[in-house]
C-alpha cells in the first residue's frame, strides 16, 4: 500500500484564511454537502494550473455564493442579482487580456437575470459563465426557481410545481444553444466522482477556450442543496441522479469555434485607450488634503452593528450642510450575522467623479479585521483612526500613521457603547478640521429623537476630539495639521 500517498492541500487560488468570525475560520459558509464548494474547488484548481490567477476576475452573484470573494484570491466583483453577465461583459471588454468568470445560481441566472444571460450569450461575449443549478432558491430559504422540477415542493409551490400554474422548468443550456454565438455549452452534474471529473474537465475546457479568445462559454452544473431539499448530502446526490438528470440531460450542447467575424470591433484595454501604457501607481493624497476647504476621502469600516454606515451618513450630511459635494457609498456583506460593513465618504469641492475611496485620506477602522484589510491601502500621507487603546500584536507595518482611540471604552463610560462611532467622528473632526463640530451636533439633532442619547452622542464627539487632541499635542503637532507619518 506504500504506493498511495494522500495529499491534502488548498489551491493557491484560494485565500489562505477565510475572513470569518474566528471560531468559524476552519469552515466555509456553505452547508455540508453543498455543491458550491466543489465547483469553487474545480475553478480554483483550473486557474492555478493555467497560471492565470493574476489576470482572473470572478464575478459573484446574489445567492448562497454571494461571498465567493471571501475565497478566491483574485479580482472579485460582486454583481447585483442576475447581473453577472452584464458586469462580466464590461470587465472583459475593458480588459480583453483578463479571464472573466461569471458565477450564478439558478434564481440569479434563470429568473431575475434571464435577459442578461441571453443577451451576453447572443453577443458572444468572450466570458465564461458557471451556472450552478440546484433547482431552488437556496439563500432565501427554498422558493421555487425557474429550474424547479414539476411536482417539486418549494415554499412558493407547497403542493409541488404545477405546469398549469407555474410553467415548466427552464432548460438554460438548451435555450442558449439555440443562439448562434456561443462556442461551448455543456451540462454536468455533481453526483459521483465520475461526474465530478467530467465537471472538472468542462470547467477547464471553458476557461481554456476563454484563454484562447474563442467566445462565450457556459457550463451548467447540477448541484446538490441538501439543506433546502431537506436531505442528507448522500440523499441529495442521489436525488440529482434519480430526478434531475431526466429533466436536465447531461452532455455537450455546443462545441465549436467560430470563424473570426469580419466586422469584429477590436477591443482595446482601458489603460491603452487612456494612453496609460502601464498601470499608474496610486498616489496618496498630499498632506495638504486637510482643513475646511480641502477634499477629503474617508473609509469607515467595521462590523455590522457598530454604526459604521450611520457614521458615514452623518459625515455626508454634514458635508451637504457645509455646501460640499458629497458621496456616501456603503458596502456590507449580505450575511445577516455580524457581517463586515464599510462605507466610503467623499467630501469634495468639485462634483464627486468616483465615489470610491480605496486609498483614503483617513481610514476609520472600527475593528481589527478592518485595520488589517484596509490599513495597507492608506498612503504615507493618510491617517488611520483605530478603535482600540493599542495596536493589535503582529500588525504588519503600515505607511499611514495610526492613532489608537479607545472609542468603545470612552462611549461606555459616557453611558452607552452605541456612541462608539460618535467618539470616532469626534477624532476624525479634530484630525482633519474639515467641518465644525457644531455641524455634527445639528445633524444629530435632526436624526436622534431620544434626548438622552442625543446628549451622549454630543459628549462622545467632544470626547473623541479631546482624545485625538491629546495625542497630537504629545506629538507636538499643531491643531488641524495631520501628523507626519512615524
Ligand atoms: C434584486 C433582488 N431581488 C431579490 C433578492 C433576494 N434574493 C437573494 S438570493 C435569491 C435567490 C438565490 O437563489 P439562486 O440564484 O438559485 O442561488 P442559491 O442560493 O441557490 O445558490 C433571491 C431571490 C435580492 N437579493 N435582490
Ligand atoms: S442552502 Fe443549499 S445552496 Fe445554500 S449553502 Fe446550503 S446547501 Fe448550499
């Protein structure tokens, strides 16, 4: 038996560590026996073997796989429900060299996103779509999908799907194969090892064709959802075999290379179009980006429930009251349980062109994860306000200066931890002198009905200002000046 060696390793295309609560880091967020994990693995291994990780972009859907970006260490964009093919189109057209993957469930692709997939396929976009068909809406608790089988019970077809009322299952592979443009369409299933190996081959073939610039490629994967189907993982695989295969026959529905189209419009990369031969280094905002009239870009990040988005809103509303051009761009995880949340706020003198503040002047990091994740994106001339009395051990060196503000502690002493975000707001106002505290008070007055809470919030802002002021004084920095980097 010596000739066998068991090798267990994670594809380098996956992040080493999944960004989850520490007690959950050993597992993915998928249910045991879910097919998404298997499909992720097949894609990651294919990309690793092809050596295209650095130019691959994964477009995740809305559905159970919405946080696929937690796993794939490559370009990631999360599209609105059903829109991955449209987003993938834009990505591929503006970066023809990239490998763009749209990943979608059956609710995402075959219900709300029917138009997007059909038109992307019909245009022959040179992207790869992986369509995970589990015959149900998984994430939202088991509503009927367009692919739900006749007679299959779901929360919205409690007597079983009836063609007379709900129509017949949609066969996406067959439907797309009626179009001229697609070059490769195959349906595979995650039933047993043999079929998983076929799925592996199909995933690789689709990506290979994209690498060659062949055209639109599509792989439908029949995939188990044991949780919603109320089955064990083994029963779920058997159910695909016994029920789904009869409705969704496996096989290759299209496999051809198109002759080049005579009137094909050459696709030019965005950087080339703009005359930027090489990607430009992002330059952090100069130290001068401070004071009442300076443009300011802020990223506020933490867990849901820490008032991250609200802090951004208050800042943006303050900006409006001060006649600044403002934007507030929230981003929060779709998961309900203490997911991460952040928002970008831009306070400009001119109209805000792009509301992103990936390299902000100030990062307000409400927790350690945010400090790790976003801290390195703040340039040497920027500053970080960190919600703690000390830096976490093992923090990698960062270019920006980090101020530790024990905001939760300060807020606690004032009567409620809820005011933690207001302490941070105070520190931010003192650091940047971008707007007067009175404007913050006015905004709060309009927003907070509870008089006691309003009083605590105002005290918290002052306490945050005082805390930062002391630190600047210790560093001999005049009020209103951003501290030099360490
Ligand atoms: C515009 C919009 N409509 C509806 C929803 C609610 N929603 C979230 S996930 C989902 C269905 C997901 O099912 P599917 O695509 O089959 O993926 P699965 O969870 O099974 O992997 C729906 C309807 C939403 N988030 N956004
Ligand atoms: S609900 Fe279904 S599709 Fe969603 S993670 Fe669980 S098994 Fe997978």
